[in-house]
């Protein structure tokens, strides 16, 4: 692309560095910014800079927070003895959006994946173990993606907690609501038969 | 979406205001920014703010510029008597990228569209007419999108320039390279037969 303005070119190049945004999309976004009020564009830029500079990670659960302890951990209405273990804050946002979970979280910051060079030491596993022992946690719910790396991570943490008396569970796998049985993969279908539920619990969701 | 941080939420909302970016994409972009160095994010934000505040429009052709006159207009190697009339700077960038055009431009800032409430007075038509008369332009090439609004705009400007002796042309319509004849619309196919070219000029592109 040939630009007649280096200011425009720089802005397009900055946008095009973001994942999933090519040069054409970047140009569309920049031309949109040009049509906006200068004050709004200033607000946009300053919001991003401030976010990057001021955002913190909760010292207890490693979730994104505005203060040292995140709003979920510091909420006394939540069950402090129930911890949901997730890979990243994406999953925290997804689970919070269901408005069905009333415990707290622990963000691992990734999962054990030897092929990618990620071992237990690079993740927030040690803090999780010491936290569970110190806080007298009753149950850990693993909400990791169902693959080998996720299973390895669960197995590793479970071993670390052996003898601590903490109940370890994982979220249910099965046919999604709205999913068609004939298109489900065999593993999921087989597991959903093995882990079948009484119809009453299915109806009430309890 | 439920966020545990208002800094994060604000940044996601700002991104989601941009065209074609929903909340999920906005979250992905913001999480990417969080992984970047703070100095790079600062550069990103400041580039956008600076671009919006400092960018100018060329006083001659209304293209985007860093100075009062854009780099295309001030380039003495370009044919100053040949003006390509376009709707927006998008088309300038597209034509410049071909590296085949050696004249200068005039950006209308839109096209005449009574249904959208856009009349000739809201566009840079008056400056174009006075410019053509003052600069002794020899040829105007219209590179507008082929629709009723584009044709209306060409007709309006052509009438304004009647008697000035300026040659008025429009870019060729036809079957695109790589296009299949059987899928071309009838209008394009019919025009491409009416405006057929000698094979030599097709081969050499002159």
C-alpha cells in the first residue's frame, strides 16, 4: 500500500500488528478514527495506555484486577472455600457471564505443554498448592479445555495435593445444548452415556 | 460479559466501538495489548492520538497529507495537468498501489446521493471546477464506483465544465483479469463488447 501521509501509514501499521487485523482492515479502522471527534480518539488512545500501565494481577488468584485483590476474591458473598482453576482470564469472563458460579478462581496463566516448552514452574501452580493448603479449600473445580495438556495439568496438580483431603472435580463433558447427537464425536458421546444423570437433576440443573 | 476490572472493561468497550469489531474480538485485542510491552502500547495509543490531531487535508486535492500540500501534488515528476477524480482517499491508496498512474488527484469526499441527503454542496466539487479552470488541466479521469450515484456525479461535474475544453474520461469497465465470462453480469459483458480493443493494445497495455 502506498500512503501519502506518514502519520496515516504509522497508524495503519500499528493496527496491523494486532492479531487477525491485516492492512486493509487496519486502514478501515484508521479511516473510521479520522471521522471521529479528536477528543474521542484521544480518549481511545489514553484508555489503552492507562489500561496497560495500571492494570494489576490479583495477588491471590492472578485474575486481572484494578487493585491488589480482585473484585471476585474480595467479594464476601462468594464461597471462599470453592476454587475454580482456569487457564486464563478468558475463561473467568466466560464463566462469570453464566452468572451460575458462586466460588472464586485461580488463573494458571497457561497449561503444562512440554512441546511448547511450558513446564509447571512457568505457571501459577505452586501458588495454587500453597493457597489450597493455607486457605483450607474444600473443592477444586478444574475448568480446563479437554485435551492432553489439560489432563496432564489436572494430573500434576492432583498429585501435588495428594493427602490434603481437598475434593478435586472437573466440569462435565457431554453433548452441548442444541447439539445434534449424530454429529457428536465418539469420545464425547461415549462419556456422556457413561456419566449419565437422573432425569430429575437434568431438569432442575442441580 | 462480566469483567473483574473496569480498566479492562473500558478498553474492551473502546475497541468494540470500531466498525466490524464485536466484544469478543475486542477482548482478544485487549488481551494481546496486555501481553505487549507497556512502551509499545504507549506507542500505539500515542500514534493514534497524534494521527488524529496532526493529520491535514491537502489544500489542493483534499487527499490526506502531513503538510498543507500532499506529497503527490508537490511531486514535480507527476503530470500536473492530469487529474484523477475519486470518491475518497481509499481509491487514492488503491490507484497509487498499482504504480501505473503518473498524474495527480482530486478527492471529492463522497458522491452525489440525494437519498442519503448528500448534494453537490457537501462535496469538494466547487474547488475542483475552479481548480481545473485555474490550473489549465487537460484531462479529468473519473475513477468512481460504477453505480447511479457515480454516474450522476460525473454528469454534474461534466456540465459544470462545459465549454472549458477539458477532456473528461472514465476508467475502463470490463471483465476483470482472472474473471470468468459466464459469471459476468450482462451490463459489464455488453459494455466490454461495445468498447472492444485492438489485440495489440491489449497485449502491450498502451
